C-alpha cells in the first residue's frame, strides 16, 4: 500500500519532494526509506519543541530536507510515540518555510494532540489481501518438522536454530557483512535482517530476507532450494534520493525458527507458532496473520488471554466508524 501511495504522491509533487519513512531502520530499509527520526534530524527527539527546532536549524542537511519536502510518508506510524508526533507537528508549524500539513500516514497514533487538526482526510484500510479463508476452520496441533517455527523470545529462536545447525554435522560457513557510509547512518542498518555474521552450512534450512524476483517467487520469506544461486545483496539507507549507508550481505537467514518480531511483512504457506510466552498488544495477531490459509496454521501454547488489543485502540476505531464527514473508507 505504501508503494502505491508513494508513487501517487511523487506524480503530484515530484520524486525529490516526497520522503518515505518508518519507525525503525529495519523497516525503513525494506521500503528503501529512512527512519522518521533521521529524516527529522532530531536524534532521539528528546527535549522541548524549541530545542528540536534549534537542532534542525543547526543541521544543514535536516533543514534542507524539511524545506524541500512536500509530502512526508510515515508508514506504520502506530509505532511512533504520540508525544514525538506532537513535537514534529509543532516543528512543521514553527519552522520557517515548512508546510504545516506535510504528513501522509498509513496507520494511526491517534492520541497525539495534533491528530485531528493535522489531516484533511483520514483513510481506514479494511481490505485484507494475504488470507484467502473467510474464517477459522481448525487448528492443527501436530506441526510438521519442516515448518518454520515462530517464537516470541529471541532466546528460543536461537536455541532451535543452533541445535538444528549442529545436528547436520556439516562444515559451517561464515559470511561477514560489508558496510559503507557515515556512522550516524550506519546505525540504522544495525538490526536489519542482514546480520554482521551469518553462519550456514550445506543442508541448512534458510529463507530469503529480501525480495529478489517476485515473478519467480524469490521473495522475502521464501524457502531457498538447493538449485537457487544466491548472491550478496545490499540494504540501503536513503536520505531523499541519495543512498547514504549500505550493508552488503547474503540475503539469507536460518529459518527453522524465527522471532514473531522478525516475521513481520512475511507471507507464508505453513507456520508453527508457540504462543506460550506471547506478550504485548498485537503480538498474537502478527504471528497468526503471516499465513495465507488456516489449513497451514499450527499453534501451541494458545489461550484467549494471549490476544491483546489496547483499550485506547478499540475506542479509537469505535469512534472512527461512527464518523462520516471527511472520511473515505477503502
């Protein structure tokens, strides 16, 4: 959806005047964008609003970005703190030459004081494209050993992958990432799915961590077969139209087990997820919604109490559905 919105905005405003951002470096690299914090040039965003403005004015690159941008796309804005959004809204009003309505959003941090007055039109995205099943049919309790396993804790993921890798009793090859760019930009690449070191061996279960050829189904989350030839790929941090940092690594990861956090954005035919240690709002949804069909879903450790939706989110959407003026539903 972001790519469609991005293309439309670039047709209207011009390519160089549309900035695409996300909350983290991992997510930003996936859409060839940058983090909202790095675009804004405010570091962690601490301090009062005037301090943010002073920091931006004193940062030539950040000041140039603010004055050039016509549309700022903030994908998955629900991951942005409401107080930080309020501070950025203040910046857009007070910083010289900046358009005060430059935020185009995909998702909502609706508690920000600036929320209602910041947008002329709000969109509720309701169409589901990943799943084909209309309702839950059954849960299969006996997972196939070949199925990717999702865990809420990284310790469980590492334990499963290391045990499987060791059990193959094969020579392990280590691929080390190459880096380019200034330190402040390279920090965004620290947690991307291209690790500093990748340990694999012949026969290891691995999957792609980047879209290589969608027409041939060589996409993020696809299991790599023996006859595929995989070359190193680049993950790039963008500052507008300019690539400012790069990480080059094999676009692979061990995939006997994955963290629920790392599986965001993947679409798979078969998964097994252990929800016994699930925590936080939306975690169960993220895990279960990775699979196309419920026939391919295997779960354990599930109880209804694991499903958590924040009370304020429920209240927001309840209010949202009642409002008609100025709202377009898709």
